[in-house]
C-alpha cells in the first residue's frame, strides 16, 4: 500500500513519488502555445503517462506496442510501470467513481503558468489534483472560478470547459490530470 487514505498525507507522499521521476515533455506542449514562462526561468514540463496512438518516438525508435489495449506505451509507462499501481491506488481512494485511461503530469516552477485551453482529445470528466509548496498556481475553470487543487480535488469536463493555471511563485507545482480518451476503460486494461 502506497497511501494512508488521509488526503493531505497522501498529497505529500504523491509529491515525493513525482519528485523521483524524470519527465519528458511531448512536442504538443513544449512550445509557447500551452505554457508561459519568463526568460531565465525553468521550462515547465508536461508528460503523458499511459498509452498513445503515436507509434513514432524518434527516427531510429518506435514506441512499444501493447496488444491488450491496442495502443503504444508512453516512454514514462515503459520506464516506470510501478507508477500505474500508485496512480490506481490514489484514484481508488480519493475519487473511486472516475474511470480513467491516461494521466498527464505537469511540473511548473516559479514564473510558469498554463494558458487558457480545452483538452481536445479528452472525453468526459477529468480529475485534477495538485501538489507542492508554492504560492499562486490556482486553476481557473470556466463556470467554477479559481480553485486551489492542492486542497480540493477538481472534477470537470476539460474538453468543454476552458481552464488555465495562474503564475506559480516560489516552489514547485506538480499536477496530475486523470482522464479518458477514445480508448477502452481502465478496468479493461490487462497489466
């Protein structure tokens, strides 16, 4: 068991697990379309954990195919398969009624923010939760206002509602977005 079932203790534990990862930012979130950052600040990171339609990884390497889901494993899933058990346990404790297939991990440091957007490939509700010791970094969700996702698990349809994150001041802000896309439900995955 990875967690205690106490939200704030589990948040500290999740932060520690995330700090141990080497994240990879995909090309769709690496530019100025998604994040903002002042010159001289660390580049934010955004990584998908789970499966993808994209076979291509580099000119000399393709992603590993997973016949149980009919998709390709993300680099992070291949390198940290145990993270799936951590994510499953966390979600089963804190939001057991959400079916999810993917997790996006965002890491932002002082000066970073996320521009207003919708999540085009997501289907249905997503759950967003944040971790870390920082100021700012509030999530704005259309119709819901600003939310500190460190103290409140936030469920909304990211494919329909615009959302953004205000500038982070000091510290690191990790966030996890648990969501569905057009593949089969998490319960059908054979790990």
